[in-house]
C-alpha cells in the first residue's frame, strides 16, 4: 500500500483522482488532502514525506512550484494540471510524470507503472560515488591533430563532443571544431561526470553549454546549446532519469566506475 498526498484546490478533481485510483486497483492510503501552497509548506515541515505526491500546479494562492523554494521535497511527484507549459519545470524536480486534466485512466496507470519501476530501482550509493569523484583525476587537456598541426585543447573549453559518420569531433566554446582519435565511450570516462553528460549515443555535453531546455515529450528534453550545433540535441528516454539527477548536481551514475 502506498501512502499518497494530494495537493489540489479543486475538490471534484481530487475526488476523481481517488476514484480512478480505486478503479485501477491501486492500494493506497490518503494521508492528507491539501488545497494551498501555504498549507503544503507547513505540512512538509511538520510531517514525514509520503510515498507519492499528486500535485496540481495551479493552486488558488499561486504556482505550486513555490513549494520547492521553501521546503525540500524528495519524494516522487506526479504533476496534474490543465496546462502543458510547465513540463520542463516539472522535469527539474522529482517528477514521475506530468498528466493533463481531465485525467485519463490509462495515463494514470502508466504514471503509476513508472512510479513502481522507480521505487524498485535501488538508490545509487552517492557516498561511494562522491568518494570516487574526489579521488579520481580527470583529463585536463586533449591532443588534436588537423593537417600538419598538433595542439592541445583544455577540456573545460569544450562545449560538446559528438560523432558524425563514424568520426568523433569536439566543439569548443570559441566555435572551433576538431576531429579526435577517441570514441565517445572513451571520452565518457576521460571527462568529469559532474561537468559532462552523454545525452544520447551521439553527443556528450558540457553543463555550461546548456542555454535552454525545452519539453520534447513526457520523458524527453530538447537542449539548446551555446554554441549552437548543426544538429538537434535531445536527451534519450533511457538517459532522462539520470540527466535529471545530473542537473541537480548528483554524479552521473550511468558511467562512473564503481
């Protein structure tokens, strides 16, 4: 049985949510139903976190993302709203899914499947990973060759690495492109995982190169980089949960040597 908290200022919507949960057959305990940002902040300060939060984004006293500015909410969240422009903000916190009103049974079922899959996944041992980060030295420069010229490029000046037609390239913040004799798999272990992230099979990005993030789908995000590459940079579905952790400052658990 999961302990749920509903934050929703429309009572019919909260009742509909509970009814659909019952129809699905999900065993749950409603530990509280809150209707405002103010009450939610007070509740989180005084109570143990629930297993799952259903959170309406537009509440009577404002945008519910204001809750996260006042209290640290670590439990999983399923956002529910009549608007779709908040998807990227939802992605930045512990969101499991983002559902539009009126809630559809199949959408809620899928969101709950994602919740259960997430809770079954063992939490990374961040203390061990951080120790690894402290002790490991990452490469500071990379050697590049073009024509008859050999030079070094500081890793921190590289905005992104990418593959194109079986070749690997780096692209610097000052708009210089160089071919390199490494695969992305090799580069992934050469660079600092708190600064660089492999968003898909073709691209590794520097955190500082992210200028903007756009909701691409429920589970994917499109990145606008600076400098701007000649191709789309979209975080793959498989890597999206790890990308979210990386954005929050946690180590990149997809590739750290244990």
